């Protein structure tokens, strides 16, 4: 994530509100520094994490002092508008989806209004796009259209063209194209906001305009992102087994873009159910409506085909089912070449070569056996949190709008099953010093060794437990409604990383894995990560 020049250091005094509020209202919530293992923890935690409690108040204080200004000024204005860096939409979702979900859970309609007012700037950066060919993997490439005008419909669509920033360059051929993953990930945040605004008691013309534009963009982007070639590929992929994958190609993977598309369809269904006028407009184009009905059925069938359920009986979950995604399909993928390596030395080190810094491999790839059960990693799996939530909230709407049957949709308990896997096989079982394996199947080797992705950088890779920070920042603690231990883990990390926590020397391992949340982190990184983490603890039980 790009967090350059995000926050002013002086704004960070508001992080201490967590401690000061708890100290001044000790009957309501414990201080941040209190140890989770104390007997009073069980009684005080619900008040601490409740809507209106000390954690929510501290989160909004941090947002008002620093977060809102950065999103409007640095993220949307400077990066998206001035630089044409559409990866700002990617960062917008990653940073703020948990905050939005907290606002919805706690009924903060005034916050939803300010989100819509501020984030609508993104729609001003849309421009006409046209199909310009296909990429090497078969995905469609859209570039700026020379058409004099553009509308949201499929005949003259609009999109976000990436013109600048580090992630769009000539090396990876993303510059001057619409990066569909970035667009749909940004729309995932915007569409959940639009869906929630319809039921907000605070009505306004601005909000109605935001909802209308979001609905139009959803229909248009979903039509382009689920073209006939894509549907055919997904239909083919449904028939594949892990043993059919014999090289490093991701062609038949169930990827994050497909997951986001399911979430977008869920939010669109929720919008159309609540807005009969938009629903009538949507169904006027019978051909497009039938396409969407088919597309969501294929996507859901693809998703369901890649969910692996196994019965488990662990101390943290009891007897239940545990879920994995794309188990075994990712074992040969380049990001995961070292998933089976847990040796003492780094498999790669960054070194200067020909006046440039590059990764020097110390452990040959061929010496590391692939992990046969490998699926998604912990960091990418965070997308399950908002998408499964969207499916739960809009389940009835999906059935009504797209004429689905209950059997077309995932098991209603699927989020619980993914939560069980997290507790039983990804978490290390220690609530005071919690770490998480890099891969969802529980494998804990290195991830993304010598990763570049067309950017001028050197990345040695993530060591075992190196993706642990995805637990607090990815919203997984919100699954504490299924297994309260996940909330307790989150509170333990909050206590260990808050201002006034023990010095890093006393908790060096915590500092290594969760340093981005600690007072010693650089101001911009610290505040951004806390805004991702804290909301996931609020109003979930």
C-alpha cells in the first residue's frame, strides 16, 4: 500500500484517547494496558468493544483529526485526480472498508453522509473507455476512448484509466489502461456505502445522486468484467481439479477479482430491491439483465466449486466444518514457490547488481518441494471478510433480483466455517502472542520471495508468520461473532501495540510481526494500520 506523506505526526495524540477514556470511565471499559488474561477481562470486553465504547470513540477521533483529511487530500485529490493513480481506489478499499462496516453496524448515518460527500470525488475521475484488445492471460484491456461523450451504459462505458503512480508503468503494461481489479475493488467499498445510504434516515439529493451513479457503474462494470469469454473460462475452470494444474499459470484459479465481482452483484441486488425505480431501469434492457442473471450464477458456481470443507474438532472451535478456498490449486504459482521452505536462512537477499538492487536467490527454487494443499494466502483471504458479509446481508435480494435458488448460494454458515479454519489451523493458538501462518491451509513457509510485479524494487519475501499483520488489518477480528477468541486475540494485539504498551524489547516478537501498529512505527504507517484494525473490534458481538 502507498502511504507516503499521509498524516502529520501531531495528529497522533488522539491515539491516546483509548487509554484516557478507559481511565476516566473505568466502570465502563478497561484501560488499553490491562492484560487480557486478568479475570475482569470477560466482563469488561463487551463494553469496551460495544458501539459507543472507548474503541469506537478513539477510532473516530483518529479519523476526524487525520484520516479524513488524508483520504480527501492525499488519496483522492493528489493520487487519483492529480496523478491519475487509480491504485488509490485499491488503497481506499483496503484502508477504509472496516471503518465503513463499523459505521454501518453502529448506525452512524452522519458518517455515511460524509463518506458519500468525500468519496464521490472518485466518480469525477471516470472517463470514456473502449476495448483495446486482450492481455497475455486473456483478460480484456480497456483504454481511454476518443468518443466526445460517455455514459455509464454498455454502449459507451466509463472507467478509471491508470495514468500514473508506481504500480502502473510500461514494464507491467498497466499505464494508460483500466486495471479492472482496481476498479472492482474500489467499487466494492463504494457499493456497500451506496447500499447502506438507501436505508439511512438522513436523506439528501447528494446521497441519492451517489446511489444512482453507483448503481449505473455497477451494471456497466459488471457487464464488461463478465463478458462471454470470461463466463466460458469460468465454466471451464469449474471442471478442473488441482491435479489438472501442471504449471505456474493462474488461468484456472479462483482469484480475488472473481470474489469481488460476487460481492458487487450482492450489493447491486441490495440496491435494486430497495429502489424500485432503479430496478425498473435495470430490467428495461432485457439482454443485459439476462446476462447478469447468468453471470452471477456462473460466478457462484465457480466459487462453490472451489470451497473445500473438512470436519474438524479443535479446542478453539469444537466439532464443526472448516473452509478453505482453492485448496491445492496454487501449489505451483510463482508467489508460492517457497511455501514449503522454513529453513534458518533467507531464500533470497537484496544485493546490488549492475548498479541496481536485485534479489539474489540463496535457495534454488527446485530444491523446495511444492505444498500440495496450497490455496489462498492469509493476506489475500482478507477479501472474504467484506464479500461474505455482502452475501449474508443481501442473500434474499440476490435470490429475488437474479432469480437464484438457495442452492445456488454458498452455505449460510460459510463465514463460520472460514472462521473455524482461521482459529484451528492458521492461528498459532497463543492469545497473548498470536501469530498466523502465511497460508490459509496452515502452511507457513515463505511468501513472495524475490517478488517484483514489474516495479523497480527488491523484495526478499515474507518469512514464516510474516503475513500475521493481515489479521488485525484485514478485519478478521470481526469474525469474533462466531468465535469470541478472535475478538480476544484482537484485544490482546490492541493492548500490545497501543500507546503506553510495553517497550519493544519486552515484546520483540510482537514488534516484528505487528510493528506497523506500534507507537515506534512511522506516523503515517501507524495511523493507517490502526484505522484498518480498530474498527474490526467494534459492534461485532
